[in-house]
């Protein structure tokens, strides 16, 4: 039967001729017809157009070329073979064939060997080459036929270059392993097309593979086939080549779009400009409806979150009117979370199973729901306190060459938690391992669940250690779901979806003996778990957001182009990598993308182009997209671009062409009215904290309270005035240190000093540390302890005589007058040999505060005594002992100092005192010695050369980045009236000048 081709210059003319063709078929109530369209969404639009013209669209199937081939394959009985060629079985067949083929081709062997040690490299290469073989079968079946027949030449008999000489052998080997010939499948599909009697009309399909074109041609050999195409389109040329009759639809007035170009900045700003301009079009034309507008975005993945955020409906109020435009959501659907859990479970055995990664896995809903891990903080605290770092057990560590190091594995950590539950604190269980201090009886259920789930994970790792076939991996995944996973009723769809994925894999690879490692199978599973892009909801009245090439030739009153950049249109990729020369059959994605962009533009009454013309960071001019310039030249227009300001709150948005964003306009007005130089938020917060109302003084205070306050006035203020307690949340550590760091090193030194103070030996400390597993393992740990022992012993050798001198206790009760009343200073101070002695492993200047306060309080109480501080100082990485001698303080001077300290404490309960201890003591020392230079008191935090290198967390709430901020606040009336020019200097001199003069 003859094949008829019809050309039309407009979409409406195509639809008119389609309706006439379908009516001429005179279909009965049980007859069927087929309309072949480019995409599913085009099919929805075409179906609505047909129904509008014919009154009914029943009995007509709107299918894509891919759908057509699938239906014909089912009719021919080769659907499974076709699915195996298009799916993962071909990937595995190529993967299995690669090693055999590479043995005879040195270049391929060298390429595969270069990345042999990288997990997933073998599968990634196989997937890419399988995709290449499918390209040959789709676009050059004659070449595939020649290769399968034994030829090693290229198209036309030309010799292949050495870089591609291995491809014919790879195709033959993969086909042999797959046990199917793709050309036999294609032939069966073509035969089914020849015997198919369903009338078929092809509408606006411009891009067909060679295989698809042959199948469509076969439909016309014994059946009704009509080809409707847009004049001048790529599909029209092909249709005219196979048609026995070509005619033109009645001419309609050509569509010439009015073009607006808007120059903007980064991606987020482009979306804001688009929203404003669409809103303007709807405001200017009340007849315009959302369904008549399409936004074409070639970079959907990049712009989808921005579009969803910009057009998402919000409650009524000051929202942008563009949020009411009924724009369909465009973001991709999320992948199945349960399948992603399976992927991570399979990969666990190939990773280090660190504390942080495994805790995150246990807190995933699919696992947490079954094992009732509902309290994240509690689980983190337990794992951190158990000493777990990485590795399930010694066997797991052996993969990384550390099988003899069992310390800090999950198995050891769980043992410590169980011992902590069963054995009282500070008691030995005779197990060579101490219990974790963080566990209590309230954690029993959590610890039990943790032990059981880790046991099952160890079993899963052991079961997945060796390569296996896909059906065997499917069985392993099902067992993992049964043993580890449970979901609430609302999420049980994940189980069904995961079962469907596993069943599909099992069915596609039944009988396949190709083995995969657990990492390779996890990659295969991850590909099947990935989400998919939402299809445009054409025909439901929404404003459409389309990827490039969707709804080709469908006309809209407004088409907006967003995100057209040179890396996407035409893009970097031409023919597939390693593709041999296919001549005219070589796929050219670059030309296809250019043509699709032009088709979208020509299908618009009004074309709105939003492009990046300036840098989003510097506002400098940026190179304009060449694709947009090419498009304007093809359309024969040269519109003057509209330049937009860099931000939504810029005043330029509300002058000549006022925008519609009320919130942004309020921001622009606020920016205009605010002072040019506005204090930073840290400065504003500091000012508010310093000027709060002052309440009554406390009735009583101890030396310990005064010492803690002076060490960190910001922390004290936050606790008393704001009720905020700054506690460091437990954090998981994944590394086993090679030497004690920071707090760990201090802990060893402190434990040694405390043991010697109480008359115990250092060996007990070493054993306790070993059982707690807080120091490095094996010989490294022993050497680290010996080094710490030497440092602590050097300090103790100087302090021992002072510490063991004659002990006396003194009860203090001093009345201190302050503003607003009298404060009693009460405490009990011990002297040793007539002096207040402090021995500490800490090295900060704050350590001198407590012994100095004890000497001050004793003198103010009429019992003057010196004080001595034994501590360690950091001397370029070495800890060296140092003794601070604090002389006897005269009672009058002591009372004055104590009054200043108590006054500071009283005021600091209600206001922030900007006097951090370490820099304040340093400032007082420099002023005492006459060596203060203001220029040296500047520079960023986190710099060891700075006067204040490591501010505490409490101070970082009030100081932003530089030491010079200490001098920014002027004194208040309640601050000490000293010669200092700032509140910091006034308080530093009032509190710490006496300390410095006393010798500390």
C-alpha cells in the first residue's frame, strides 16, 4: 500500500490533517488506530487536539517509536531478548568478554590495566562499551551484520584504526555470551511490523534511528501509513524519501515570534528574572493562560530546584504573584530509599565501616524503625563513648593490612558497652577491658539492638565477600531485607518497589553465570534505584516546564528559554566515545540540540530569552552564550537586551520596569534607609549583652565560682542571664591516632598527676588507659605513654615536695562591699607548707587565676600566704614544667583586688564583661612591662601568632574574626574607671594588673 507524506507549516494545520486522516479511516467501535508521536507528552497534547476536532479520541493509541518497537517485539515473541540486549545482561556480557578480547589487543589491555585497582572501573567501562554496541545496532545494523559475520573492517570495508580494531571481536564475544543476535531481534520486529494491520499515522517525529526508520517503513508495506511533518524539519526529508505520494497541507500564516532578551547573572537570579517577566506578561494580557506558556530549559537537573522554589505556592500575603501561576513541579523524583540502603549495606564490607558512616546507616529510616534507633544523640554518645573508630572486627581490618590491631573495632566497642552494663564503674571484670562510662541501665534496649544489628551486619559482610552471580546477589539482598529492615505502613511501598527491582534483575539474568563483586553489584543496583525526571503535565492547564526537545513543533503563545549555555547547546559531546566512522549514520547530538532549540523558538508567538550576561560574583561582563546569538541570527532578529540588576533587592528592579516581588521591594527600601556603615551582627549582639539591666548582687560566692567566672565570663553570662549552657555535642571520630592529640594527651598527663597526688603508681594509669583504649595501639601506644610519662614526671619532680608538705585547711568568710550590697566570699582553702599549691597538666594562662585568688582571699581574711602554680608550658611542641611564685599580698591590696573580682562577678551575672582571660592577662603583662604595641593586637583568629588565637565557643558568639575587635567597645559607666580607652582594657587592668604585680 502507498505511503503518503503530508507537509504543513503550522502545528494547527498538522492537527487538522491528522483529524481528517483519522476520520477517513471510518473506525468502528472495536477498531483501533495508532498515532506515532515523538514523546508521551506530545501524545497527550495530540490526543486532546484530536478530541477537540473529532469530539472523541477513543480507540486511538498515541505511542512513541520506542513503545512501537516494544509492542511489536511482544507480538513477535522476542520481547525478553530485546530487553536483555537493551538492559544489564548486555553490560555483564561485555564485562565478561573484555578480558578475553583484551588478551589479543595490546591497546585495550593497557587501557583496562590502567584502572584495574579502582572499584567499579571494570563495570563502568563495560556499561559504556555496551552503550556503544547498542548505538551500532540502532544506527548501523549493516556494520553489525558484517562484524557478526566475521569481518573486522569498518563501514564500506575500510580498515579500522588500531584504537578501534578490538571492537568487532568484542561484539562477537558479547553476543556469544548473551546467546542472542540483535539483528535477529530486529528482523523479527520488522516482520511483525509488516504483518501489522493497524492503521498508523506518524506526526512530527523528526529523529529516528536506522532501526526505527526501517520498522516504520515496514508498517507501510502492507498497511496504512501516513507521515505528517512540519515543513523543513529533519523528519520531513526522511518522510519524503520513502513516500510514494507527497502533498502540502493548506497554507497558514507563518508564525513569526516577537523576541525579548533579558540579560541577567547566575542561575538563581535568572529564575527570579523569569518569574518577574512571566508575571508581567500575564499582567499585561488578561487573556493569557498558564497552559499557553512553556518554559524550555535544556539544563533541567541544574535548574529544577530553583524553579520549584521560585514558583512553589505559599500562603496568601506578601508572596510574589508569580507563585500563583500553577507551574508544574519539575524536580526529579527521589530514588527508592530502601534500595539505596541495600546499596550501602553491600558496600559496607568494602569500606572501613567507620563509626560515623555506620551510625548514619543505622539511623536510616528503614533500619532505625526496626531496631528503634529513635534518639540520634543517644546513639552517637554510646558509639563515641565505646571507643569505636573503624572496622567491624579483626577479620574485617585484615583487608586493610591491620588484622593484628583489634583496638577500637565495632566488636571491641560493643564489648565495652556490655561490660559497662554488667560491671560497676571503676571495678575490674578480669577481662582486660574496661566498661564504657557513657552507658547506663536506661540504655539496655539500645545496646541490645546495636549488638544484634552489628552481628547481622558482620554475617552479611562474610556472605558477600566472594564474587557471585546476579541471582545469588538477589538472594543476598532479600536476606538482608528480611534480617535488617522494617518500615512503617506508610512507607511499605518501598518494600514492594525494591522487590520489583530485585525480581527484574533475577529474571533478566536467569541462567547467566557471570560473577560480580559486591561493589560491582552495588553499582548495578544503584543504577536501578535512581529517580526519574517528572514528565511535563501537558494538557492539565499548568504552565509547562520542558526539557529541550519535548513537545516538538507544539505552538505556544509564550515560550521562555532558560539556561541555554554553550556547554549544553550545542554541547561538548558529538558521536559516542570510541565510535568508528559511520558516515551519514553517525548520530550528531550537537546538531540535534541546535535544531530542537530552533524548533521551540519558531513555535512561539512571543519568545522570552533569559541568559547570563554578567558574573554573579563580580557583576563583570561575561561571555554571551553563542547558542543564543546563533538562534537570534536564525530568526533574523536583533532585539535590544534588557539588563537586570544583580539581586532581587536592587533598586533598579523597581524603577523603570517595576518588579512584582513585594518582599524584595521591602528589602530595597530597607537597604536605602539603613546607614552606610552598620555594625556587624557580632558587634550588635555584644552591645546588647553589655547594656542589659543590672540586677542585685548575689548574697554569697565561693572562690571556685569566682575562678570559673574569670576563666570564661562569656560562658558565665550565657548560663546565668540567658539560661544557655554551651556543651560540646559528642562527635564521632573515625581515625585511630598515631599519637595522643589535644584532650587525649592532657587526659594521660592529668591521670598520671592525679595518681601521684593520691600516692598511686603510674603503672595503674597505664593499665587503665589500655583497658579504656584511649591511646594508640601496640608499640605506638606504649611509646606515646612513655613520652607523656616523662613530661608528667618532669613536672611532678618539681611539684612533689610542695604537694606533700604539711597540709592546713583554712575556712574563709569575707564580707565584700559591692554596688547594690555586700557579698560574702566563703570557701575552704588548703595550704601546703604555708602556701596554696596547685599542680595541673593544663598550660593556659587561665591556670594562674585560681592560685592567685586563693592568695588574695587568704590575705583579705587576715591570713596572708603565698601561692605556687606548677604547670606545663608548650614550647614548640614540647611540654616543659614551669613554676609560678605568687608573693604574699598585703591585706589592703588583697581587699581591693577581691572587691574588683566580686564586682565583676556580680555585674557579669547580668551583663557580658568583654574581658576574655588569656588576652586580658597578656595585655596586663605588656602594660606592666611597658611593651604594649597596639599594632600587634590585630589579626585573624585561628592563627598561633595572634594574641588571641583560639577563642572559646562562648566568645565566638560575640567576636567575629579579628583580635582588634577587643578594643572596639567604649567603657560603660559601670565599668572600671581606669586609664583604658576600651571596656576590655579597663577590665583587664582592673582585674589582672594586681595578678601580674603579684608575680603570676
